[in-house]
């Protein structure tokens, strides 16, 4: 049975830029949205050459992107490819909410999705 599956993999968030890292021509920007019941963290990957807005840690931003998954040596990696970033407020205007961001060195311990 073949059914047409339509997906909308667009992602959009407004919040504070908590972490900004750059490596191999890409800039990763972690954004936190605290408007809901629970804080929501999302990491967007931008090509550094395509990122026109200057963003700093603590800035209030609006970010849009698309979820994508890549396969490498039998493992799958999902990320959000950033396509739009707008700085809504500078970091000096907004107090920085301290969220704990843990880096993951290996994905071997994650056999199942925890939710």
C-alpha cells in the first residue's frame, strides 16, 4: 500500500541565544524559548557565509529552519538547518536566563527516544 505522506519539516522559534559555536564553516546557535510550560531548547546550524545577522549570546532572536536527517555509516543524525535569523533585542537589553546545556560526546547510549 503506497500512501502519499506530506510533511512540513519547518521549525520556527523566538527566544534567547544561549550558546553560539563555530566550526568548519558552520555556526551552531542554541535558542531557548521559555514561553511555554517547559523551556524548549533548539540548536540551529547555519553556514557561516550565509549568516548575515550578527548575533551574540543573550540576544533575543527569531530563528527559522528545516529539520533534516543524514545517514553516516549506518547511523542517523538529525539536525535543524537554519535559513533565517533576526535579532529582536540586544543582550544588554535582556537578562540572560541560565539554562544548563550539556554536550554529548557519544550517541551510543541513546538507543531509544526518551519521550
